[in-house]
C-alpha cells in the first residue's frame, strides 16, 4: 500500500504542493513543485487567448512571492513586479498599459532597494493551479493578485512614491 504523497513547502511563497523532482527558476527561490505549478498556469494562459488579460497578474504575483538569491537582478525583480502589480490592482491598468508602466519602471530599476521578504502569503500559485476552467482561472488569478498586493502593506506608500518618480 502506497503512503501519502510527500508535500513540498516552497521556500519562496510557502505554497504546499505535492513534491516533484525537477528544475527551478534560475534566481527566484522556489521549490520544484511551485515552479512546476507556475508553469502549468503559464501554459494554460498561453494556450487560451481569453486568459491573457490576467497573464501579467500571474507573472507579477508569482515573481513577487519568490524573492530569490539576493542578487541585484532578484532585488530588482521583486520591486519591478510589485510596482506593476500595484498599477494593475490599484489603477486598473491592463495589457499594453501595464506593460508600458513596467518598461518605464525598468528604466529606473537601479534605484530599487531590497524589499523585506514576507514570512507568509494569504494565497499562492497553489490556489490558482487547480482552477482549470477559464472563468475560474481568471477569478483565481485576480484574487491571488489582490491578495499578494495586500500582503505588502508596509511597502504600499514606498511603491506609490517610487512609481510616481518617473
């Protein structure tokens, strides 16, 4: 008789997913199970044009939850993705407008300090990966994005000020 499946706890976001062997992101700290779940979400979005409206939310939510190896690119990744998440969640920017904001932010990424990592998150990719139907997926991603932004209340004022500097 087989025992219960081993659970992997992601060192970045704390998600609890069935353990798998496999690759991880190059510099964002994640378990193989979390990286695999994120890639399932990405594949779903790329295979359904109707899901691309939430694609940037998925990318930003996941990236912000995985602060990485302490390198400059990891520090900038968290800050840039948090900034784009902010303009999407607070200002309602979508698609190309959200991307344009990100490009503007990227021009000033050297100014971004290391943001203190969170100790836990209300929602993670584990709350999205099972939402296979398109409407369920869109709703889960939107909940996830709002929750991730809400998980950073001590950085909201800083991010708003930093975003306005451009």
